[in-house]
C-alpha cells in the first residue's frame, strides 16, 4: 500500500468517512493481496449507503484511480463476476 490521499467529501460524517475509507482499503486489497468476497461485499454495501448516486461513485472512482492506480469499477465488476463457491479470494492481477 502506497501513501496517497483518499478522495473524501468534507460533508460526510465521521461514520460515513470511515465506511468510504474502509471500502477504498478493500479495493486496494483486491489488487494487492486479495480479499474474501463476502468481506468485500459488506464494505461495498456500506460504501453505497454513503455514496448513493452513480455519478458520485464515478467521480470518486476517477479521483481514487488517479491517486492509487486502482479502479473501483474494475474491483466491483470482478466481484460481480466472482464465483463465491470456489472459496478463493477476490483478486485482480495487474
């Protein structure tokens, strides 16, 4: 994990900010080490409780990708295509 700023909305509460940051960390995990699919799903649902609009999600994805090189869209796409029955971790190889 590199050291870079996360795109944060100053209007979010502390709880909302934590949910979003936890999801960003989960996206990093998808790319770096892999993550349990159910854990990723829970963090994505928490993220979506804060970021409800698709346009806001796209803006955050663009900002996050420019800082980290990791795509929220690609991580979610990989999750949706992931076969949970395999028991393997959700991981994107770069």
